[in-house]
């Protein structure tokens, strides 16, 4: 498979990002051609992005990704703006994209809602995402559920380009992991996300006490609808437990829940223990990598490899649409 995926440098990497996407990125490195991108152009669509923070966030995120197991020898890891062909392809693809399709994007509508100033980049965001993927002729994209609509649009854009200019782009398929939609612990009706504030995510590299505090105070009893046997908050804790604990431990807790004997405190303590056991090696590796300090070289080498592919594809695209 030809794999492409991207992540925004918006501060911290959280458990939703990790279990929803990054864990698959790491696993897919085995036997596939993988391109992974830190999408800083996309981050500019956020009105709150501050220049010096963006620069630091890119490097911090690169360290996080390496700590999670992205191997720059096997995969191409790079920063989007180091390969300006992304924006060139974005423009060309925009001209085969339906305005109506863009106006229907739920992420756009959510992000634009209630904002005084909605920038054009936010509207065009999914076209840039399509350009990211198609620039590497990727056929598979590991993402969380919130990106499925953008991926469907990518396929429509590829199809329309191919119809007008001849078969060229693949129609990329999503790859979903075991936790395609991890929820916020503070409000389990919403997805885990940085946009809602620090109470709504758990950062991979946060201090242990902070992680424990967030798990300890996780909402458990709210939102149970008639006929449901498990509240959304408890279901979310079980989803997390399944990701980090052995099957027999999960089974035991499920049995206790069915019998009405489950103590949330025990569930939360066990989850915290297994989560930290799973995360500690990554946190350790993060510290080592930070001390080594080769991040700029790694990203520069990644950009060079990415650009070689991007240039070849853009050359072909320019010829097909009549620019060359
Ligand atoms: P971003 O930066 O918001 O998130 C990165 C990845 O994490 C997944 N994710 C989640 N998965 C499960 N549960 C959650 N609560 C959760 N929160 C986030 C996302 O689905 C994503 O896979 N538009 C993209 C970045 C992007 C991209 C691309 C992705 C730009 N170009 C090309 C794929 C291909 C975004 O904002 O992801």
C-alpha cells in the first residue's frame, strides 16, 4: 500500500490522535510505503495560531511522532510547508472541486459556527488535504472517524480530475483503527479534542499526576438513555481499557459491570495503571530524542525525499491540465 497521513501541529498530541491514527501509522510502516506529514499550512487556518508557537509546535510534534515509533529511515516524515507543491496542487484541485461539496463539510460548519471572522483557508482546508494525499498518489489513509468526510471528498476530487484530464490519481481509502472516535473524559458526548480545552483531552506527554486527575474525575453517570446499559462515559473508559489492558482484565470488569458490582474507582485506577505502563516507554524515548536534538536534520531529509516525489507528480499534473 501507498500510505499518506497528516496531523496538525496544534500543541499536544493526545490519546485520540494516538489511538485514532498514530498507532496505525507506526504499524503500517511494516511492509508499506509511508509518507507522514506535519501539516503546518493547515494550522494557519486557526485564527489563534501564533507564529513562534507554530514553529515550536512543529518540532515538538515531530519529537512526539518519533517517540511513538515513526521511523524516519523507513517512512518519510516531513513538514508540509517545506514542500510548496502542496499548495500548487491545492489550487489546481480546487478547480475541479464543487463549491457545494465544500459548503457541506461538517468540520467547516462546526469550526465556522459562532466565529466572527471565518477565513477562506478554513473553507479551502479539505482541498489542501486532498492535495496532500494525492500528491503522493497514496491509496490508503490511516485516520480517525472525523476525517472520513474529507477523505470521501478527496475521492470525489480525484474522480473529477481523472474524468477531465485522464486516469491519474488513485481514489484513496481510509484505514480506521480500534478507536476511531475516542471521546472526551470530561464530556463523553464530545470527541476528545484540543479545540474544547485542556479538560477534554489527555496529552501523551502530560505529567502523570495530571493524567490521573483527568481519569479520576472522568464523568461516568451522565447521559444514560433509556434502554442503554452503559453510560457514554463508562463506555469510553472501557474503550480505553481495551486499548491498553489484557483481554482477561477487561472481561473481569465487564462481568462486574453486568452484575452491577463495578466500582468506577477500581476501573479508573486500573485504566490509569495500564495506560501509564503503555505510555512510559514512549515518554522515555521522547526524553532521549529531545536530548539528541537531531530533529531539524531528520525533517530536512524527509522534506527532500517528499519533494522529489511531489515534483514528479506536479510535472505530470501541469502537463495534463495544460499549464506546461
Ligand atoms: P488532526 O490533526 O485533527 O488529527 C490527527 C489524527 O488524529 C485523529 N483524531 C482522532 N481519532 C480518534 N478519536 C479522536 N478523538 C481523535 N481526534 C483526532 C484524526 O482523525 C486524525 O487522523 N485534517 C487533518 C490533518 C490532515 C490530514 C491530511 C490527514 C491534513 N492533511 C491528509 C490525513 C491525510 C486533521 O486536522 O487531523
